């Protein structure tokens, strides 16, 4: 009797999994994941210029962390060190080589960005006021979602999010200049014990601080 019940339960679970899509994965991610850490690799492809044999690409890598609501940190370690921190009020960008820090009001620059989509949002209803959201067909073992900013005055044209096992695996971003940026995440650790203090940023001594 046990084996038939296990088979029935397994079949039921697989049917539920098959019905999952990108929107459902995003909804669960917003609901269940309050903080996370992951490694990332980013490949930026610029449009091919006249006379060039192929499109130009740049690859970088680093560490990503977030804490809802509205706090996140990108630490680029290769090929150049750069840190982007959102503390809930200010978005800080620190270029280590230039010893330069740019500080902007977070609410002015993050409204319809990919970071706001996965780290700032708290529910589908709120995100739907900023993005036009729709599920895409599953591909490469992932459920996909497309988000297009409702405001057309920004640089982001669309963001495609790939979910694997309920976690964000890929962010595929296209901007208005024809540039594509693909971030691939690995070693996700969800709901880690991160505190708000982790996302505070103090400009290094001697750094040139710019506030546009």
C-alpha cells in the first residue's frame, strides 16, 4: 500500500512542478526569500560596430547580496574592483582604481532597474505597477519571466529572469543602446542572517565623492 501512495504523491508533485512558470517562481521568490548571497559572472555584449569582425564582450565577476527591502550590494572583484551598495536611501558606486565615489538618491535611480526587480520588490502587485510582467516558455531547464519597465524614459528595455529550483539563476538585460548584459548566479544561499549594517557604506578617506 505504501508504494502506490508514494507513486501517487510523486506524480502529484511532478504535475505541480510542471505547472510552475516564471511568474509563479517570482511570486514565491518575493514571498519566501528575504535575504540572499550568491556569486555572479557578468558578460556585457556591445553592438557590433562597422568594420569590426564581431561584437565586443566584457566579462566580470564578483559577489551579490541583498536584504529586503531596498538593500543590496554588488562587489566586483575581477577584472577591476568596484562596489555598488544600496542602503535604503542612497545608491553608492565606488570605483577603487579611480578612488572615486558617486552617491545618488536611491529612489531616483532604482525604480525600474533589475536590482529593484529582484531585491527591492516585495510582492507581484507592487512590481506590476512598475513592470509589465509575463511568463515565457521554459528553456535550458529554467522557468523564464520577462519584465518590461512601464516608464519608457529609462535605459532598460527589458529584463528576462531565469529561475532554477526557485532561485534566480540568470538575469538577461537589454538596454536602449542595444547592449546586452547577462548575469549568471551560482552558490545561492537564501535567507542568510544579513543585517542592515552590512549595507552601510562609508567613502574611503581621500576619495573624490560626487553627488550629481
